């Protein structure tokens, strides 16, 4: 039932975004703006965007204690985005957690906990980018308030995770008291899952956390440069801070529940960000559609190559991803 509501919410948000985008839209002007695009510029954009994904793989390698090669993690990352682009519920996240446990010493809980930590680091970095450029953005009062609230909450959550991880033995006693009422089998599983999850979190500290944070910066530098480069094709007057602002808003927008590939929300996020920067709707939507199509096709190609290298079929991977949570309890 919960899954159905998540899918329904995603459909509602995506359809709503599409309806809003097409209100008052000049189709002829949109087509004209798209026809002006220099398609040779796809090459440098793809290179920069792919380097961002490579940096994501290197960051995850640090969090996983170098148990998996950076090359393999790069392909697994591409596979996860490919799955999320064609299937609902962002199943690519589960797919990559499953894949990284194959033919490696990585446990299910270590893969899951580091994937969660990655997303938290991304949120903090994206909002830090927003803080850097907001002074240059007109009418940003509400954005500033929301940004401070969310980033503050995420930082508190990250600090809380590490505190619990460092004191997990004491916290585990409290968890045991709470889970006694759930029955012996379920209680034991929850206690073991708690221990393994926070044990994996506790590993990521000191030098390893600093390195992961540095790789996080590299990830988003390449991402900003790729988006800014393509943005200049549609709005040459934009400054670099505009590219940072668009990248941040785009990242936040596609994090919301949506249909696969974030159709609608991707375009709406880009249009909303560019509207703040004074770009008209048709130009903004042309940019959003072009960049979305390029990313979708690139992810599909690299994702399929990754599946081949991993020796997995799409159907088998989806099957294993759905069973991941059940299999975690059997991980060492």
C-alpha cells in the first residue's frame, strides 16, 4: 500500500509540473530555441558530466574502505541511474547496493549505510552551493529560509548518526529493550541490523570522512561545469553563479517523488531556477528538455554497458534489488 501511494504521489507531482509548464507556453518559440542549439557542444558536456559520475564512484570507494575498485563503482553508479530512469521508486539505489555486494567483501549493511551517507553529503554540498550564490540571486528570501532549515536538519542528522555510531553499544541496549515486545525473531534481526548499520557508519571518520568530503566537492564541481557549459548555449549572458544556482535547484527538484527519470519535475526545476535569473520560459524549457534528453540517453548507454560488464540482466537485477532488504539479514 505504501508503495502504491509513493507511485501515485510521484505521478501527481510530475503531471502537475508538466501542466504548469505548458500553461501559456509558445510552442513555436520553444521549437525555435531548441533548433538553435549547437549539438557539437554535447561532447564536452558529456565528458564533464561523466567525470562527475566517475568522482561519485571514487567517493563511494573511500566510504567502502577501498574494498571495490573505482572503475567497477563507476559502472555500478551508471547502472543505478539507468534503473532509476526507467523504473519507479528509484529502484536504482537498491540495485547499486546489491551489485556492490557481489564478488566483494562489502556487506549489505555497509553498502546501504554508505549509500545513505552519500546522499546526506550531497544534500549538505548542494545547500552549501546555494549559500554561496544566494547573495547574487534576486528575490531569494524564501529560498534562503528553506535552505537554512533543511541543511541545518541534515547536518544535525549526520552528526547524530556519527554520535550513535560511536556509542552504539550503549544505544543498542535501549534498542533491545524497545524491540523485546516485537518478538524474538524480529527483535534479534532489528538488533543485528542496528549494529551492522552503525558499525559501517563508524568506519567513516577522520581521514576517510575528509577524503569523501573532498570527492563530494569534485563531484559537484564537474556537475556545475557541465550544466553551466550547456546553459551558455541557451543563455550566453549567465554568470557562473547562475550555473551553480540552476545545478542546485535541479538537484533538489529531482529529489522529489516523481515518475521514472523525474519527467516533469526535472524540467520544472530548471525553468523555475532560470525564471529567477530572468530567462524566459521558452528558452528555459528548451534548455531543460535538451539537457534531460542528453543525460537520459547517456545514462541508458553507460548503464547497459555496465550491466554487460557486471554480467547481469535487467530483469535479474530488478529481482535481486527487490529482495535486497530480506537478504541483508543474512549478510556477514
